[in-house]
């Protein structure tokens, strides 16, 4: 009786198979065609051994004249050439049909994985290593495709060949065929054991491949830090560790296969030796077996065991495909933390009113980042959030665009609970400018429009001039069409920030969000950005998080945060007069004389 783990894996396999068959369903008609073509292809493999046996008997038959033998050879050879030519054509169509199906299935799975990952929340994506997600969307769908177009199809082909060759053996000499089949139970037992251990080995390989990809993705992105702090040797040691684990798992996989394949070969050799011995004995003792029939039987025995040996190869691909399917379905079965409610509405306009009502939020249960936050932002107001690192400023901005959902309280957008609004509908009215600007490979224009061809050059130029990006574009040889390398590493921090400003403005948002958008930039660029901010304050509601208090002095309202709570609220002058927390923060950045003058 199998243990619980075996039963669980059997159930798991049946579930995987059922889900995988869903990808095959649209192509079932083509698979049926492939099956019938395969039957014809397998049938042609019987002709040559049979023809060889008949030819030997004809050549040894003294009752047939020399002229008739020549005619027989000419006709037989011609027929074999025709069969061979037809077989080549059939195999060509088999290959083309299967590969096209495989590519379509791969395309569908990759699209599903990428689409699903995009629907996950920011929190979930941050928890998943990028390298592993890349593996799920690239390598694993290809493995599943190989399983459908190569492994399963070849398994069917080999099973058909085993059946056809088995029947041929019994037709020629059933007693010899029965003795030859003695090795089959041993082969089945070895195959079942191989399946069990190879599945475990393949699963370990897929896990370690993901680990290596994840490590490479992270460390290649952070190579600058590694080199600056001279950590190359340490990183090489860490990589050697994950790489060694992958090597060990591959060796285990090879070991399992290396044991199985020789066992099958040995059993097939035993059957071949028995065939030679029994056939020779039959012929020598006059048992009625002709030399031609013996030769055909011998060839059929080889063709009977050859597909059995090849099945091991297909088990390799099959187990690899199942291991990849497990990983892919683990991703697809990860439900997004944040989903639109069934009755969520489409927001047709956003006037810019935002209200927090006693909002509590935590990333980790019971470790509150925001505690009873309440405030209101009126349309076209500019509201700034200030406070020490970790006070909850950025979290508030994340909640407004529903990167996370709150645990208690309400967030209202134009008087509507944010949870009753479709996320895509809400976000299309929001322009975000973050401290860490991400630029895609492409051109400056591509990064402003986000590859939206419906946005005209005139609109892009207008937005660029509005935020001061034109000063940068005038220095570039190709202007808007200047190439942006990966992550925008051929632009300075300030230039990247100006591009992100233009990106936000070109979409004409009703709400502007700036999260430390003026950090880490030079004084010249800051002056341009300050001027851009003043302009943008006039076109929509704006929320700003900034450590540089000089950037938010003209805000309509400043909210001072401390340990997840609102401590002060008012404009710049009012807060300085109170000489509270905001006054202390201001003192840290300016000398006392400037503070007194501001008051």
C-alpha cells in the first residue's frame, strides 16, 4: 500500500494533468490528425523487417527462378522507396503541426503568467524574487510545451510501436514471443521506480534553477554596490553556493537516469540473447521457423525494446514538464491580495477630493504603521506630508492608489469608498513621481508616453517644456528620440526625475503624487523642478512627501506625521508659529536666524 506522500503526489499529478489538458483542448482536432498520421508512420516501420524476411526466403527458395528473383527485388525495392518517401512526408507534417501547437501553448502560458503577475499587489511582488518570476514566465512554459509536443506524443508513438511490434512477434512465432516477454514485468517495475525518484530530482532542479536566476537577477542589478564596497569575492562565494546546489541536483537527476537506462538496456539484451538462442535452436532442430522469419523476428525484437529504452528519455521531458507545471500553477494559484469588488464602479471623473476617516493600516498583523489617520484634501489643493523616516508618509500615498488595502477605517475619493472603485479606473487619474525613477529601454519619448502611440509629439513637447525637460532635450543629439539604456543609466538622477515629471503631466492626471521626487538631485536641476512644481500645483490636486522642507513651503496644507499618527496640521507659517514638531524639523535644515525670519 502506498504511503500518504505517494497518494498526495498521485492526486497532485491528476490535478496537474487535468489543468494541462485545458491547454490542449483548443487543438484536439490537430492532435487527432497527428494520432492517425502517427499510426501510419508506425505501420511503415513494420514493412522493412517483414520485407527483409520475405526477401531472404525468396532468395533461398530454389523453386523460384533467377529472373523472378531479380524482378521481385526490383519491385520490392521500388515499393520500399515509395513507402520511405511517404514516411518522410508524414514525419515532416507531424513535426510542423506539433511544433506550431507547442509554440501556441507556450505563448498562451507565458501570457497568462505575465498577466497574472501584473495583477498581483505591490506587496506580493516585493515578496517574490524577480529571477524566479522570470523563470516562471520563460523557461517553465517551454518545458511544458516540450512535454506536449515531444514527450507525450513520443510516448504515444512508442507505445504504438511496442504494441505493433509485439503483435508482429506473436504472429511470427508465439512461443518465442512469450519467452521474450519475460523481461517486460521487470521493465515496468524499473520504470515505476524511475518515475518516483526522477520526479523528486526534477523538482529539486527546478527549485535550484529558480534560486540561481533569482540570485543573478538581484546581484546583476546591484553590481554597482558590490564593486563600490569591494564585495566581489564574497558575492562569488555566495554564488558558488547556490550554483553548487544546482550542480548537485543535476547530478542526482543524472544518477537516477544513469541507473535506469542501463537496466532497461540490460533487460533488452537478455531478450535479444534469448531470441538468438531460441531462433537458432528452432532452425537447427527443424522446428519450422524459416531463416527469413527468424531475421524478421530478430529485427522486431530490437524494434520492440528500442521504444522501451526511448521511453526513459521521454520520462525525462515529462517529469521536467510536470515540475515546471507545478511551479507555474503555484504562481497562477496565488490570488491577488487586492481585487476589485464585483460591484466596483468605473470612475468617469476625479474632482480631486480625498478623505481619510480613522484609517488604520499594518504591513504585518498588529504592527500598526498608521493609527487612526483622519484628514481631508479638497480639489486642487496641494497637501504635503512631512516627518521622520518610518512615520507613515509614503504609506498614505500607497493606500490612495490601492497598492495596499487598509484594515480599519475608510478612504473616500470624491465621497466614494475607494474599495468600491475599480483600481484601473482610479489609477488612470493619478500621476506618480517617485524618488527612484524607473526608465524603460527605448527612447525618451517612449518613457514619457509609456509606449502609447496615441499621444502626439506635440503633446509630449508641450509637457516637456512645461516641466523644464526641454533644457535637457536641447543637449541631446536626438532629442525626444534619444536612446534610453536599461534603467536609464545614461541619464543623471535629476534628468530621470524630469522625464518622470513629463510622463505624469502628459497624461493630464487629476491627482499628482510626489514621493521624495526632489531627493538626490543637484541644485541646478532642483531649481528647474521647483519651478515645475509651482506650475503643476495649478493644474490638479497634489500630494507631496518631501524631506526638503523648502519644496513644500507653499503648500496649502502641511500634515506632520510621527510614528503613524498626525501630530500637526496647517500651512507653513502657522506651523512655525506653533513651535512644535514642524518647527523642530525646520530648525534641523536651517539656522535659527532663517527660522526667525520665516516666522
